[in-house]
C-alpha cells in the first residue's frame, strides 16, 4: 500500500514538472514577439490619448459656446473668477521628458488644435507680438500675467532655442520654424527679459526675495513651464553661432531666473557649462555677464548642494586650461579669469577652503617630485610652466583678498612654502625672471596678510650675481618683458637691456618688500644687514648707472630707519606691550613713512611706463609660440631641460623652455 502511494506521488511530481516545463516553453515562445511590440503599443497609446485629448478639448469648446447661449451670466462669472477656464493648452504639453522628445512640435500642435487652425510650420510674427504684448500689458497694469500668454512665449522661446541661430532660414519639416534672424532675435531677447519677470508676478514674489519659488502657492501651475524655459535657455546658450550681443542680453536677464533652477539641476548644469565656455570666449561684456550668472548660481542656498562646489571646480579647471601660455596677447584674458576666480571663491569661504587646500596640495606634490634626487625631466615639466605659476599666483591672490577671514588664513604658510621651493628648484641665472615673478607673488601676499617672509635673501642673491659684474653690449634699447618670461634666452643673457631690466626689477621688489614693513618698530634692525649687503653690491656691480641705483635705495632705507628711530624715542613702552606696539605701528602706517611714500611714487611711475609700453606693443606683430618653435628655440630648451633633470635639482643647471608642459587636467580632476 505504501509502495503504491509512493509511485503515485512520483508520477504526480513528474507530471507537474513536465507540465511546468511545457508552460515555460510556451511562454518563452510568446514573450519575444510581445517584447518587440511594446514600443508600437506605447506609440499607439500615446496617439490614442492625444486624439482623445483633442476630442475632449473640442467638446469642451462646444460646451463653452453653448454656455454662452444658455446662461451668459454664469459664463461671465467663470471668466472673472476662473481666468484659465477656457485655456485649451494642457500642462503636460510643456513637461519636457528626460529622453529628449520634441516638445516644441507637440506643444505647437496643441496650440493649433485649440485655435482650430490648420497645421503650419512657420511661426507668425503677429502671434509672437500678441503673446509678448499680453505680458507687457499685464506688467503695465500691475496685474498677474495670463498663464496662457506665458506658455506661448515659452513655446516660441523653445522653438528658437531648438532651431539655433545658424538654423534660421534653413529648410526643415520640423514644427514652429523661424525664417528670419530678426524674428529670432525678437523672440529670444523678449522672452529672456519678460518671462522671469512674469513668473515673479504670477507667483506674487518680489525681486530678490529669500523665499524660494517652489514654496509659492501657485508653483504647480508653472513648474513644468519653468523646466521647459530652463531647458531652452541651456540649449540656446550651448548652440553654435549665437551672436555675442544676444548671448550677453540673455545671460544678463537670466540672473533673475536663477531661483527657479533650484528644482531643475540638470538644466542648471547645462547652463553652467555654457557660461564657462563664454567666460573664455567672446568680448569682455559677454565674459562679464557669464561670470555674473555663474556667481549667482554658486551662492549658497540658490541651488541645492553641491552646486557651489561644482561651480568652483568648473571655474578653476577653466582657468587652468586657458593659462597654458602667458604673453602679451593673452595676459589680459588670463588676468580677467583670475580675478573672476578670486571673486567666485569668496562667495562661500568654507567651501573655498576645501578646494584651495586640495589644489595647493597638488602643487606641493608636483614640487616634491621635482625636488627629489634624480627627478626626471617630466617631474620638472610639471612645475616649470605657466599653468603652475599662474595657479600659484591665483591662490596667493585669493588668500590675500580674504586674509581677514579665519577660513583662509591657515593657507598662507603652505603657499609661501611652495613659492620658496620653486625659487630653490631653479637657481640658475637664466631663471632670474621666474624668481622675480615668484617674489612679486610673495610680496603681495605678505603685504595683504601682514606676515613677514625674508625674500630679501633671494633678491640680494640676484643683485650680487656675477652676471652684473660684466660689461654688456647695448643691444635693444627697449626693456625686456620680464612679466612674460620664465627664463632668458642665450641672446638675452648677453644683452645690456635685459640685464638692466633684471637689476631694476630686483631693486624695485626689494623696495616693495621693505616698504611693506617700513612702519614697524623693528625696521631699523631689519634694514641693517640689508644695507650692509647693498653697500658691498654697490662696489661690485659694473657701471655707474647700477651703482647709483643701489646708492639711491640705500639712502631711502637709511632715511626711513632714522624716521622710525625718532618716533620710537617719543614712546614710553617696550616691545613686550603688544597692544601699544600694534597701535603705534597702525598710526605710523596711516601717517605714511618716507620709504612707503617713495615706493608709491615709484610704483605709479612704473605702472605708467608699462601702460605706455603695452599701448605701443598693440600695434606691433608679436611672435607666436609656433613661430618661436620654428626658430629652434624649443630644441635648445629641450637640452636645457635634460641638463636640469640630470643635475638632481642642482645649483649649476640650466633652465628649460618657458612654456614647459602643461599640468595634466585629468590628474587635477582625479585629485579633486
């Protein structure tokens, strides 16, 4: 009995397994064609829903017309209390999907169905004027703008953004085509100016209000509208061939739309990408408008985190990519971007500290690799290039600008350590221009941050170099452009004008260094060893011109030391009384010292000379890097770089090419 039951159970299990396998095979045969038909079914469903929507809208319009005949009073009541009662344009027509459907064509078809007109691929200028006039009329009457008019304006703007400036007038079967550039400019400029204002009035929101738009009562009515406009804005600014005047106008008015990007971070990222591109291209007005828009997006609270960090990182990487060369043609744009970065990092100092720390650490890693014994040629190239020097200058300027804030002051010491390491890495006379650039960076940081760094040792080493104990041929009478040089060429080393420029710049920077501390009580003791060294240099240099320049500086230093000593004799406190010493130095600095006044005059005269020099050079044709390479300068630089790499960072090594090799952008992003 038990055996028979076991056999029955086995047969039942076998039958069930075979049945399940048959069913599985049956379903596998059917599932493949079903998968292939999913997209077709979805398309048919969308078309069916669109037809039903059009039919419902048509019926709705008929009901409205019948209501006018049956109960005109009730119909008038609906007009007054329900302004969107007759609006046939559905909200989802403006909802841009993430897969890139052509929203403009779909929304345009809906608008034509509402008016009962035949399909037309051209945007009529009369319709455009009517839509924008509705917004201006509502603004003049201090009334909320009609939602229908705002939707039409955004639809026209999206059509213009999708077509692009270069696509105007081209033959196309797409919906809502613009045939003239005048109409394109009219749509874009009018929408950029009126739509953000209309949105604020519709949501009853004041300009620069702290309340976010998405917290307004009527936000759901314009949510998809703002997303559509934001997407069109990013698409327009990322398009090719957009004139600078239109781009500047759009970005200037888009500042009022930044608050609406809080819920549309995807469009905000695309807009940031376009603005970063405009920061380095176009005229100065376009660059300024792009930066102002980036700065507004980077402000804390405007957009959800970590958008501030994204803006800072994007701005710095844009700066680095555009500082591979620093010459007369590019110095204005590089300086402009550098000042923009300094301004942007001041928007959120705690976030700025994190970024600056990471990038300073990266500079230190490159420098450490080059300082190590037996460092290769590539390690030196990472340090000896304009990207590295300009990055060091940028962080020094940033920390100096916000030195009063406790967030960035701890970064002063790392920056000064890197600057000192760069000077010690390349001690050869050919690299004196690099030394002077780094010393000027340190002087600026010390003056602003109120810290003392003995840079006089570097400058006195230059002034006491054997290069200035020789007689040189006159050569070119024009001074050398030291601010655009990292090393001297062979012909420069034997030129009297170059050596004179180096000597004069070293004396100028030494005066700058001493003038920054000429108001301190310890200035006489600080200046004593420097004066002693200068007297020795005065006897060693060749020529009366250099000797007289050194003698003039010695006299200024002595006069200032006597001035401070005379002031010290009038006080009754000692150096241990820190508060009184600080007050004494502050008063002396406010009154001005003889050395500080002399340096101010020298700086003014030097800046005027440089300005006139730049104006004269604007009419001259400058050599490009490619032309210099053709002359064989780069070949010589490769040899110098190889010698420098073999010298273990040695003292007698020659320097390499000005341009060097660029910092690796990918490594920077990985480090960040």
